[in-house]
């Protein structure tokens, strides 16, 4: 087994892996393993999430970022590889979703409407994770009310129902519920993508506050580069089930090494002037995960592709203080 | 010059238990031939209602007054029979969910041909040729194959291209795009935006582009109208709004646009929520959320020209012109080691 590569810190700074909270090694997620056409949504991915940091997984739909989130929570089939939370192996646990919860992992999903039971009052939804641990209903209710205040909603929200809440308020409720079991790692799976820009930033401010005050670590899964630039300390860029670049957020955003990272950044609608050359725009759309192209998976869309890219798969290697999988990363010099 | 679409003093009320509640109030907007105008605001600000009013597709309990003139024709008092000649033939509309907007049990070709045949009398082979041409025009590879495929064979971005082709199938000269890229990946969003821009430039159609994302709108539109609680609060050329925004709401929206030069800085959104129709605050409707509100803001605000081709609905517009400038000068920040 190769050494885990991922958030570049452990490999490049020589820092001891002691502060590594979640480690994913050579993870392959396969849907329909016994079918005639198994789909490898994630292939040999290694990542580390360090305590107190925010690792953002970015990439288009079909890049495998949500499959990683689901695999961590025990909701996606792991063909091989390991996922360890604080040294505890999650993939071999008898009940993977329960094990993830017990080890302090919680997840917030994109759509707060379907994430809440419409028949339940808000406080009951928030207190649901406490059912096994807090026997008294009054105590659970009180805990839920405190959590609601923690996410910026006053106690009167506790007795309302989801349909009486706006999208931003609903997302605050799902965040409160994720905080109920006092997690250490919170996975934010497109948690702000469905919200209006103005509301989205308010939720980001809340998440940032909670991270500092509760000592949380985030795995942020998003195609929204605005949110990523604001929140992430580290970034891993995924394309068709593979990590193609990973490193410190500021480095990856300011001087991307992989042409796909360039392409993602070039597509962000900013008003502060283009940060990258628009010639890095990709051609066409993301390929089919079931039939990935040979060699570098991005070569079919890459404006820099040469013959070697179609023949030989690039491996993750250190380039300009981050890791990237591109044959031409050394030639490509950013201004 | 007369505008291709001129909305003047549009007021849309919804009947709520016998009471008329205004969701759009005194909204005016002009789109010239070949011009792309962006309409920006939060959910519930009346953007979609405006689009539906142009097409006269408002809900049954809604009532529109004012004036909507399209190519010299007043739309608000047209009978239903004549409106059918407007929808599709003169105005095409693209909605947010391309996959949901297509019927899953019919092929792309069947749906596109229906749109073509609704307004034009073409032979089978001519209609088919037109369909292939339209799909090629919106950048779909292998248009012949796409016609035989079902919507589930296509990606979200491809479906949205099909919707745009359908919207323009009958030769509409005005395209209304209501959040057409919200459910799409950024890379695909960028392609759709550039497609709309190319169509407008090449064939001179007018576009009303509705979005909550000022960054996106600024990539595409010649002019921008910022709407809040059913009113236009600021409008002008895109560059003016980006470089010299005057209304505090526009400034706040600009702060929410991603800024890739500032990594690791979390920007505040806009605290609070937009007022609900029927329970509007006195005076300026943005006042309860505005960081610059004073006593003068308790009076109703008027949309007034504050600079050349720049209208603002804020009594403090001029004194706030230089406050909280939205676009910081492009910094050349050194890379910082670690953020912890």
C-alpha cells in the first residue's frame, strides 16, 4: 500500500500525522460491484483531514466527491481501501453509519427541505440524534432549544414546523441537528449550494463561527468556488473519481498546477477580474464515470493535452508545494 | 429609439383572502433590440413574477396593471387567443430546472418539433431540418442523434441547451431566462451563459436574464436592474453598477460575490430576510436590513437619476457613493503559510 497522499501538509511540511483526524487511504467506491457493469465512482483516493482545518473537495457532478462523503458515513459501498477516524477503522465496522456517528462524524446535506421531516416540530428534528442518550423528553427539548439559539434561531422556532421556515432557517436547523451529538468532524455536502447568495454567506459566517468556538473540523464538499475560497484551508480537486490536485487552499486557488483546477476557477463568475487565463476553459462536459478515458482522465477536455497524456496515467507528485497529477505541471508556470 | 420590451409602472397584486397584496410595485424596465438585461434580487423579490407577467402566465388570483409593450404591442390587455401568438412566437422562456421542463416520455425531437410546428407551417422534412439547425446552433454535438434521444440520455447542461433551442424555435426575438443555470455545474453554467451571449450578439435577440447572482449577471449583461421587494432599487449599465454602486442593497449583493483574491476571508451576507408582501416596512423597504438607515429612510423612496444613466432608489445614494466600495483594488497578496 502506498503512503497516503492528500492534503499536502503531511507530505510537504514534514509535519507529524498526529493532528490527522480523518485519513482515507486508497479508497475505491464501486456501485453495482456484482453487476455486469460496476461503476467505480471513486478510484484509489487518499486524503487526510487535519484537526481544526477545512478540507474542500471540489469538482463537477460525477467527479466522485459526494461518493467520498457517503463512504465516510457508511452510505456508499467501499470496494477497497480504508477510512480511519482518529485511528478507528470505519470500513470494517459491523454497522458503518452507526460507527461513523459514534466516532464523531455528522453530515449536513444540500437540500434542507427533504432533510427535515415535515410532520415533526423543529425541536424534535434537532433532538432526534439524542434519543438514545437523553431519556427525558424535557431534557431533549431543552438541549434542542439551546442548539437552536447556537445557530442563530430563537426558541420560538422550536415549536414551528419546517414549512414555516425559509430555506436559510431550515439549513440552520439541519446544522443544529448535526451539532446535537457534539461531533468533531462535520461533512458539509453542498450545504450552502441551494441557497441565495445573500443567505449563503450568512450561513458561511455561522459555520465559521461554530468551527472556531466548538473546535470543529470540516470536510466541505462543494462546486461553489465562492464558498470554497472563503472557508477552505485545504483543497482537493477531483475529476472522474480521482484526485488531480491537492494542497493548501491559498496556493491551489492562486497558482493552480492542474489544468482542471484552472478550468474550475475560470468558470467562477467573479466581479473582481479574472484570476486565470480564460484559455484554460475545458472542452465539452465531464465524461462517463463508467467508462473513464485511458491515461489522464482529463486529457479529452484538456487544452494542454499531448500524446503522453492519453497513453500514461499521471501520478500525484509534489509540484510547487502541493500535489498534482499532471504530466505538464512543471512546464505550466503561472505568472 | 423605442425599446423592444418596455415595462412601465408594472404592479402585480395577489388576491389573498379578499385582500390585494402587491408583489410587484411600480416596476419599470426597458430592453433594447439585441440588449441583455439582468434582473437581480433574492428569492421572493418579484423577479419570476415579472417574467410571468410579460408572458401573461400569472397565477389565476394575480392581477397585473401598468403597461408591458413588446415591439409596439401592449400585452396587458390582449385577449388569450392573441397571447398564444406572443408566447413562443415572440417571447421564448427558459426555466430553472431543464430536466423537469422536458417531458421524459417523449424524445427530444418530438418536443422540439412540437415547438417548431406550433407557430410555423413547415413540411415534415423542413421542420426536421430546422430542428437539427436549432440544436447545432445551441452547441449540441451530434444533433441528429439528439433528436432521437430521450431527456434522460442528456446531461443537465445539454437539456438546458435543448430548452434554449425550443424557446427560440419559433423565431422569438425576446428570450426570458429565469435562473437558467442555478442547478448546473459552474463549468456548464459558464458555457450556457456564453451561449446566451453569442445568440444575442449573432441574431440580435433581446434577453431578460433573471438571477440571484450578481457575479453571473455581470459576466453576461449590458445593463442590470437590482430588484428588492417588488421594486427596482438601482439600475444602470453593468460597469456602472459594479464600479460605482450607490444603493446599499447593491453594495451588499456585491459583497456576496465570490472573490478569489481573498482566500480564507468569510464575508457577511445580508442579515435578515426580505419583507413579505403585505407586511412591508414603512418608507424604504430595505431599511430594516440596511446598515446606513437614518430617519430620512422612513419616507417612501423614489427611483431617481443620480448619475448619467444611473437610477437609484435611495435618499442617501450620493453621500453613500464612496462608502463600502464593492470592488477592492486587485491585491497582490503574498502566499501565507498555514492558516491555523
